[in-house]
C-alpha cells in the first residue's frame, strides 16, 4: 500500500512539473456569489484506463496552482490549498470538483488532469455573478406640478418614473411594463449604470410623459434581470388615474357661480327692456299742444291763450254754469311742454296712431 502511495505521489510530481497541457475538453460554468458550483472533469475508464491521481488547479497570478489532489483509494485532499480556498473544496463523484461559498475572486480558469493511460485534461472557465440587492427593483413616481392624490391627477401633469436596482454583477438590465386602461403603452426610457472595481454596480432607468386624457388609469412595473443564474425580479405595480372631465355638483342652495359674461348680458337686457318701456309710456301719455285762438283769428295771442278753461271740462256736478253765484274754479296755468324728439324707424310709424288716440280724449 505504501508502494502504491509512493507511486501515486511520484506520478503527481511528474504531472506537476509538466509544461502546458493541451485540453481535451473545455467548459464554462456560472455561479452566484455565496452559492456553490460543480466543476466537471472528463474521464472515461474504458478509454483512459485506471486513474492514479486527479489534480485540480486554478490559474492564479499567471500560472496554475494546485488546489486539490486526490490519489487512488482516498477522497481527501492530499495537499494544503491556497488560503482563499480553505474549507471550500471537495471531490464530487469520482473526478469533479465542488466549490462552495463562491466569491467574485473565484472567477478564473480551472484545470483538471487525470493521471491515467491517456491523461485526459479538462479546462473550466468559471464566471461569477451577483444577484442584485433584494427586494428590488424599486420604482418611484414624481408628479410636476406635485399632487398628493394619485386618484385624480390633473391633465398636463408631467409624470416621471424611475426604476433602480443596486448591487448586481453585472448591473441589472431594466425593462418597463406600462399599460393605459390595461392596454400596453410603449415608452422610451433612459438607462445608466455605475460599477466598482469588481464589476458590482447599480442600474437606473427613467421615462416620463404628460397626461392628456381624462379618466384613464396608468399602471407601471419595472423588471430587473441579468444573465443566468441571476433571477429576474419585478417591482410592485404603481398606478395612478387622471382627473374626471365631469364638474362637481354644487351643494344644495349654493348653485353654480354666474360668469362675468352672463352678468353683462343680464344687465344689457334689463337696460334695453327699461328703455323700450319708457319709450312706449312717452308716446302713450304725451300729446302735442293745441293751437291758440289768436292764431286762429289771425290776431295777436291773448294773454288768456296760455290758460285752459278748466271749468268747462271740470264743472262740479249740480252746479249751473249760468248762475253768477255758482262755484267758480280759478284758471290754472298750463306749463308749455317742449316738443318731443322726433322718433325714427318703427316709432315714426307709430306716432300718427298714438296722436289720433289721444285726440279722442
């Protein structure tokens, strides 16, 4: 048994001092930070013969350094691995290598050499990803002008939505799902990222639009994704509704306010009605002055021509006008009435009829 062990070590030492080995198989494996990954190593006993030593190494600082050496009859590591791999390596199956607690620093090229008849060699490229920080992504909406009630956002409001995802390697890809009353809406967002020296970074996407329709509901979601094995995550739905085009019903007894135009119209109508009423009263109650006697006789006008005999038309009942002792009513002076203005239009046509009506009194 001791001799076998010595032979195995001798073979290992022989393989270790060999120069570059031509790979027969090449694989790519992906892992998330904190997870584990199985690195494959090709070996076919029928084709390659019985193996003696299985050697796993990693490309570090420009050269391959041994990580795990398994000899026949043992599953343990016969060497001490570099400190950053301590306690995280194990043989899976017969030749594969299990790496746990994956870190970003583990991203590298790994090599497996099976010491057997044909010495099969396998190269594995390990890619390490980091899931963006949970729960992400995060969506925020901003309204300009600001509004506190998203159930009735005014028209002509500029709405800006921003989606952020942090701590991904690589930074997450961000996509939007926007609907208007359940109908998909196309948007043109911006996308920016930031990265640190290890490739871990944040992503941000933004788009905006202006509300132009009444009573519509917008729903917005953002999805953060990345290459496998990164899991996609979708934000909660953010919704808002634009204001209604119906005016609120006035409270009982208050009524709707009257506009300035309506008030002006009412005033003009009232003035026109008053003017028309005044014109009708004027033509119905005013008559022209009768010609005097002096003018009828061709002589000078008597001083009495300016008076109207009230007694002849206003004699009290039962009084005989021929009685010298009868009741006598003094003559009342009649103030001359200025001639009325000459109307035109429809009023000119109305004047003869009004005049004739007044003559009958």
